[in-house]
C-alpha cells in the first residue's frame, strides 16, 4: 500500500477517534500511549472475531498472538521457570513476553496482559484471581539459632529479640502494614534493619548462610525447611495479614483465550510444586 494512502487512512482514523495515534515527523514515527491502547484493543477484537468464526465453523481455534506477563522474581524461580517448557510446548503459537519484576507493575501503561502480584492488593480497577495464600513465618539457619537458643528458641520469644536478630528484612509496601500478634496484643513488626532487600530469594539465601533471622512467606522457604537448611521457630508469634499471590488483569480488557490459558498454567504449576513438596 502506498505510504500516502496509509497516512491518509491514519489521519481519518485519528479524526474519527479525536485522538492522536502516532507521533510522526520526517525522521521518527512512534505510537502514542493512546495509540498503543487502541492497537491492543484492536488485537483483542481480532482474537474475538477469530474465535467466533472458529466456533461457527466447528473448529477449535489455536491460541496465538503476543501475551505479555509480569511475574515476581521469587515466584518465578520457585514455581514457574521449571514448568514453563510445558506451556511453550503446548501453545507454540503464543508469543510469550515474560517480564520478571521486583515491584507491582502498571498494567495499563506497561501494556501488560497479566501480572502476578503480592497482596493484599489495594482497591483498583484490576480483576484479581487468588492463586495461593501463605503464612509469614520466622526462619533461621540451624547454626544461627543454635548460637541464640535461649533467646530465640525459648518457649516465649520476645518481640525485642525478634527485631534485634532481624538483620536483613524483605521489604515491599504491603509489609509495612503487617502486625505481630501475641498474647492478645499486637506490635508493629518493622523498624530500620541492618539491611533490607526487595528480593525474597536474596533474603532467604542470606538467612541460610547465617546473616540473621527473617520473616518470609512459607511458600518461598518450604524446600529449605524440608532440606533442613532453615528452621521455623516462634510459631506462636502470628503475623497478619497472610501473603497472597493474585493473577491480575485490567478490568477493561477482554480476557483472551491465551490469557485464560496462562492463568490455568499458573494454577497447575503451583499444584505441581505442592506435590513435589509433599
């Protein structure tokens, strides 16, 4: 198609929509934010049309097209990376763009179809599907706990001792709301530590090597507990709320078949991991 014809068509479309889809000059051409959103919605409309045609024709549609997914680093390592080959082999026509994140992503501006996020989630326009829930537990290496048996492994561990030995903490916004419950009372858990990190796997490894104790989601330390690299203690010091992982997607987006399939893949990968731990 001649460039002039394309240019006139885009100009008419921009006039009809009353938005600018492209930033263009003699040297550069790029989509605007509105253009990216419009393009993405058009892709979903084409998927819906293809699915409808396939249904009416009596044939199953092969899921295809680009799927952008954001996953937390720790969740990816523990649950997904070893299972990913099954999804890729089963759906070779899906162009998976997997993004590993250490914080919540902006699904709207990042043009992300699906994200796994750590909750509790703030009120938003995102549709959230709970994948798994896990308690927060106190863990330490056998060697470290042996050094401080009287202080940390006693029957009534004090809040002061727990804070004192929390030399490296997992930090993300939700944890500042955590409360530690004990004997009918509660105490704010977090205060400035010696070190802090937004990656749970780094904190876990630091604790395994004797850097101190830490409060971590049980789902990320279960294997280390099974192997004896970590020991759970202070079980009477319950921390609320629990950590939950959600699959989230924008409420204004059509839930495409490939997105639905990846959500099911996430559930299956979690179930497989639980079976391995058993």
